[in-house]
């Protein structure tokens, strides 16, 4: 939540009023519920799509718009957050095959073109290229995935410093 918001704000976008699309495994994702809560609190409009077997049964109660088709969730989106498919869970039959998942829910250039031209693409990593995200989308100009990883290191270092020092040794920077 915090990391994604930091990355989006760093790009000069204010979350209020933005359309945020979260695509994929929301049920098992560690970041999806956090992002939904954080983005809603900041005034964003949150849309989700993924296999019904990978969506929590109470997902609408979290204040999101649920779409059966990825294309509807992505249409005119300001941010597309593509969640990693945890392949170890695929053995449980939560979707037919990885090929089918990629065909129906994978984010490729054609689907991403439905979003706004300045869309920000996020992914918590590691990427399953060719499954939930195509190679082209993972490395396109709109992908903030590497920036997100770099920001993660900086934010974690800052939080660790604040935790260890109690914030007593911070200089007032104007």
C-alpha cells in the first residue's frame, strides 16, 4: 500500500479520483487488501478482475468494483497493479492452466492499450513473464516495476531507521 502510493506520488499523480485496476490473485495476495484499503482511503476508484476462484467472496464489501472481464477493469485506468500468480497454488486447480490464465487474464500490450496513455503499471514481483504479464508490458515505458523495487529498499530502510532510533535523530529539512 505505502510503497505503491509512494511510487504513484513520485510520478506526480494524486490518488484522489484515479482509477486503479488490480488484476489477478487477490485472494492470496499480501498486498491486494492493503492497496484496496489505502487507495480507497485516498479517494481512488478501485476496480478488480481475476478468476472468481482467486477473488475473496466478500470482495465487493471492500469498496471495489468487480469485473468479470479484465478489459473492463483496465479501461481508462490510471494505474494497473498486476498481481503475481503464485504458481505453487495452481496445483490446487484454481484456474485450468497457465496458458488459459495468460489468454484470459494476462496483461499484454493490447489490453494495456485500453488504459490511459500515461498509465502506471505496477507489479509486486517477481514477475511471471508470459503468464500474468507479458515481456513487453513488464519492460514498457509505463512500467514502474523497477522503480517500485528501488523505492521498496529506500522505504524499508527509512522505516527501520525510524523504528530503531524512535525518530529522535531526524534533522528538520525544509
